């Protein structure tokens, strides 16, 4: 399955919430394997690249934090969007929502690329 970083980053909170549910064991294993494997690896790569961009376009403040220079925000945003648009190939077979049984998920936690 091809996903963009944007889809993975945008789904990370929902994935955490789903992984904390009492799911049927087969689905729990499958989602755990997805989150602890390719998703964690790809998010790490994304975060490393995002930090490089912040460092490149930013400046350190007196508290040791880094923020993007006001005159570089537009250029930074363009580069960050390029990063978010990168496509990644992840092996994943969608889960049928009916296979969740009586598990209740909030609508915001129904990740379109995980469920069918």
C-alpha cells in the first residue's frame, strides 16, 4: 500500500488510540505489528528530516529551542510540504470494520487506510 508521510503523520494519534483498545487478538497483533514496525520506522525518518529542515531554516532561542526564522517560513513550509508528500510503500491488508466485533471506536479514530 502506498501512503504519503502526511497520511501517516495525520493518523498517528488515531493509531495510538486504536492500539489501546481491547481488540480481537488477531487484529490487535496485526495493528501492533504495523505500528511497531513500518509506521514507527517511517515516522522516525520523517522526524529526522523535519528536524533537519527546522535547523536549516531556524534559529536557536535563549531557551535552547529552535524556531523558524520569520523571513524563512514560506520556504520552510514549502519544503515541509514536499516531505509530507513523499510516498512510502507499506505492506498492509485493510481490516474489515465488522471484524472488530462490538469494539467501539470514535469516528476520528477510524483511519481510512487501515479499515475497509
